[in-house]
C-alpha cells in the first residue's frame, strides 16, 4: 500500500466522488426519460434473455440516523397492505410490456425494511413473482434482513417463496456507536437470526458493516469484525459511512464532532480488511469480501464482476427492472427511476401507468465511459484494445481519454500502451481513478468521501 504521504498528495483524504454504482450517477438523472420512453425500453428487452428484478419496500419501523436511503417510518402495518397492492399492479403493468419468454435470473427485495411484511403478505408477493415470468434454474433471490424486525414465521415465509440469499444489516456491534447512529441491535439478536436463516435452508449470507461511524476506534472495529466472523457469513460488504446531512436530513442527529477523520477512516478500513483476509476471505473490488466458494468470488476470478445499485454483483443481466417507489431500472438504453414519494407513486399506479419520474438516456460516449469506469472499479484495469473493439472507438482516442488518468496516477499504475492497471493501493484509489474518466462530474462536495 502507498504511504499516507503519497495518498495525501493524490487528494484521497479530502476528495468527495461518486460511488459509481452507475454511470452517470443518479444525481445526473433528469426529466428527459418519460413514461413512454420507459415503456419502449421495457418492450425492447430481447426475447429469451435473463432479466433481474429489484423491489423496493420504503417503510421502516425506525429511521436509523446514519441511513441515506429513501425510506419513511411507520408505527403500524397500515400502509403495507395497499403498498403491496401497488407493487403487484406495477408488476402487471410491466409484464404486459415485456416479451413473454424472458426469464428471471435475480430477484432482490430491498428497502427500507422488507421484513416488515407479514407472512401472509410475503406469501402473496411470492405468488405474484412466481407468475410474473419463469425463473431460471439458478435464480438468486436475495432479501435485506433487519435482525430487529424479523421473526421465525417471516423467515419461513421468505424461504417458502424462494429466498436463497439473505443480506443482514449490522453496521457495528458496539453499543456506544449504535447509540450515536440510532440503531440498537445486539450481537445475540443477530446471531439468533443467522441461526434461523441457516435452519431455514438459506445457503448464502451477506453481512453489511460500516466504517467511519461516530466513536469508532480500531479496537471497537476489531471487536465488531470478530463477532461478524463468528457468524461465518459467505460475503461481507464493508462500506464507508457517507455523512451527507444536506441530502439525508436525519443525519443531523449524528454527532459530527465524533466522526473519525479521513486518516482514521483508513485505519478503520485496514483493521477490518486485514481481519477478513486473515480469516480466509478473498478481497472483491474496493469494499467486498467473499469466501472462496462464493459465486461473487468466482465472478471476480473470472472477470465477470459487475456494479449495480446494491454495490458489487455477479449478475450479468443487461436489464434490471426496479419496482416500487424511487426504484431505478437499468436498460442498455439508459436508466429510468420511479416517483420517489409513496403517494405520487401510488397515484400513478392506480391510473394503470408506469410511475416514471426521471432517468437518463445513454449516449455512445456514456456507454464507453460506463464500461471504462466499471472496469476500473471491478478489475482495476483498462484493456484499451478490447474497449476499442467493443465500442468501435479508435485506440488513439482511448489513449487521449486516459491521458489524465495516466498522468495523475503514474506512480500507482502500470501502462504498456494497451493495458492500464492500478498496481498500488488499487482498492483505495479506484474511485478517484474512475472520477478522472467521468465527463459528467459535479463539484466534489456533492458526493461522499472517496475513502
């Protein structure tokens, strides 16, 4: 790893850049993608191909202060039943537009807190999904699990409708840190949910952790990581906490003076990373870890790792259809996002139409830069001749496009004229390197920290 001085010279400790789960990032979406264009993209999905579904449940029983997702609190189950009806109606609207012989390769149920749904609601949703399109034999059905808002009947109901991967939110097990972020969740509670998931036959478990939270220290981080390792998850996502109170108003509850500084964040990341590696996890991209037998580890080895709005994925489908308020769909032609507020989303669905609010139609240059950025984020390398052939762009033009990257990061990469590869601190600087290829960059202050 490069010294702190070299990383400081690159601006790593001060930079704020996109996470590049899409290109362009969602804050570049505009009103140019209309409902009719969205419908055209759905209808144009090639017959016989695999697609993926993301279903968004925006409701939470509690609003954790650290969270920047589009969620809303509810003390009762009252809004859940009508919202489930809207999801089912939207699926019917989309189904009427889709070619009949596409197959589902992945389903992701996220939020919010999907486990607020009752067992009966889960069964009802599962029936709708089973009728939507045929499922591929190797379909992955993942669900985000909040251990404080799930019980055995809900786990059994999710397993019954096909869930085979669970993503468990942990963030941090230290009570001081939990108090500062508004999320009380004991290790015992989490361990019991993991046991129930395993007993229900769920074969793949993912755990989400955050570094950079208030009052985190290396000792506290190490203790939380050791507790996570005792659960033996198949994958771990280690995200940097993004303190963006201008976007997520609830984050004003977080004591900003207790947040670790940039160099302390690096130490927290390194503390966790080393423990994961020592325990046998493979490093995946910039912030994921996986057991060697996991499909994401296999995808990384084979060069098939991708980025989507959940982070890294082994999903190779070109089409991801988002269902629910604020959900984003990805097509080869571009992105389409649903209306964000539940009331406006509901009104559109009740009228029998798509709930499209905004999006982005990709240009040829967008597709090229998206591929280049994904290559850097997933493989830490650019194969210029391959990119030239795939996008019908002269090799000389690609060398011109990457001149700034090669100049700024010269001490951190190898470059033989055809292949540019990050070789030093690649996981730490990949977002910075990707930013050098971003032709739509906004001022850095609009984004989260690069580390």
